C-alpha cells in the first residue's frame, strides 16, 4: 500500500477522509450516523491530526474542505457537549481549544479552500472564515450564519474577529447580533464568499482554485471591495461609533433590554 493510500485509509476511519490528487488534498467531512456535520470533540481531534499530516507532507500543496452531507456543510458545535460543561473554566477551556484549532487552520502551510453547500452555521462559518478561499453553491439550502446569539452565546471561535475583517462592519454586526441567515447570492454580494457556483461543479471548481492558490495565481490574502457606503463606514473612525450605536439600539429594541 502506498503512503497516500495508507493516509487515506487512516483518515477514512471516522468523520474525516482525505484523498490527494496531484498535490491537492480533498478533505471530506461526513459524520457517520448523523444527518448534519458538527464540530464535536472527536471531529476536532481528527482535524488536529489531519493538520499535523498536512504540515508534515510537503507533497500536499493545497487543501479543499468539502462536506459529504447532501444539504449541510458544517452546522456548528455539538450543542449536547455544552450540557457536559460544569463550570466557567470548562467552558473557557472548550472555547480556547476551538479558537486554537481554527487558528491552526488559518495559518496552515497549505492554503485551504472551503467548498460550501448547504447550511454553514456557527462554528462551520467560523471554520470557513479561517480558510484562504470560500466557494458556495447557488442553492436554496445554502445559508451562512452565526446563530449563537439565539442561544444566548456569542460566536466563540473567531467569528467576532474574522467576520468584520471580511465584510463591511454593518453587515458583520447584523450577522453577529441578529443570527440572521445570509443566502448564497447575498454572501457573494457582501464579500463573505469569493465565488458562487452551481452545486454540480462545486468540487471541480474548488480543486481548481486550490491549485491556483498553490501556484500563487490567487493571493492567499485578498481585500474584498465593500459597497461605497460600506467602505466609508469601515474607513472612517468618526462614523464607526454611529454604526455601533445603531447596532446596539436595534438589539435593545428587539430584545426589550435583555
């Protein structure tokens, strides 16, 4: 058995599988026995092991992260794990572990393309935000959101930092504070994703973009161009307090002060 075959066999044992094609690793997340993918502890451990392999294998030049579920990319954290938290220290430790893992993804030696079809929520969107390139499908099931606020939480794995660096401040605040779903066309419009494609060609396009990233034809760090209003709000220090004030007022109105 070749090294690549051994690696694929090992990683295929649970939720994460990997195959390598001409230097591009196609990583598929498909949690066995579940209708959706969540970032439960076992999945986080598999990703950590996968990152180790990618860092050590110089033949892997770029990575595509895609879901094996028909209507779901990553639905976020496993809420049941929250029930096992017995103290603030337990919660803080879980949050730190999640932040560290997604931080590793962001600086991985091989750039990662997120190929998004279906729901990309919470920790799923935070995972995608840490990737070097994001592609989503033009499909009614494809929605991106940070719904944690609806559970009385804030996005705890980098969403409050990476989202405002990716889209205009008003768009970021709206998503963070309302938990509102953003559909594919809107995600493309505000710069949350780099590209939108038909579901039938998602994998093909993602592999091509990974190859372009590896070759340097696409820059790993890109600057999205927000709308003229968004650019003014992002670039003008005097206007930012106004944006925050309006966001705070809107939240208080919706929550009646809670």
